[in-house]
C-alpha cells in the first residue's frame, strides 16, 4: 500500500456553462492561445463569434437602410408640408394652438372656414402695398 500515488491535479466542474449565452457579448482575441474569449470568461467557438458579429452588423445595416428610406421619403415631400407636419405635431399634443398672423390672437384649426388661392392673395397684397406707398 505504500506504493500508491495520489493524482489530484484534475478536477471536473460539472456546473459550468458549456458556451456563452451573453445577450451583448464582447469578444477578445487571445493570440497566444488562438482562442476567442467572451467578456464572461468563456471560450467561444470562433465560427460562432463571427456569426454573432455578422448578425449584429446585419441589424445595424437594416436600421441604416430604414433611416435612409425614411430620409428619401422626407426629401420627396414638398417643403411646405414640413411646416404643416410641425403644426400637426404641436396640435396633437393638445397644449399648443396657432396664432393668427394678422390679429395675433390664438385660434383653433377647427375654426378655419376655408382656403383661398395663394397666388391671388400675394398679388392682391403686393398691389395694396404699392398703392399705399404712392
């Protein structure tokens, strides 16, 4: 019995996770050991790390394309519709009403009775200012 050698250099950890399950992994390349290590400390399969990085950048590209398409739609809109969109946003909040440019009184959009020809209005206003200067 004196010739028994105890080998106590190998331990088994049965409760350790098999692979990384981080939602937002941050990978580090261990060049010396040729391994990819996650921020949680688990060694990750290099192919899986590349797939996760690819999926991440695919989602960024989708977001970028959506923003670009939205930008193109906004460019196609007429410039005066931007003013109406801003007015609509303020009006939808329910706390803002526009002011009349003539009498400087607030009014509700529901009180607008109709619309007129802008070219006729501008021409008439120009005639009134030139007649008033004479």
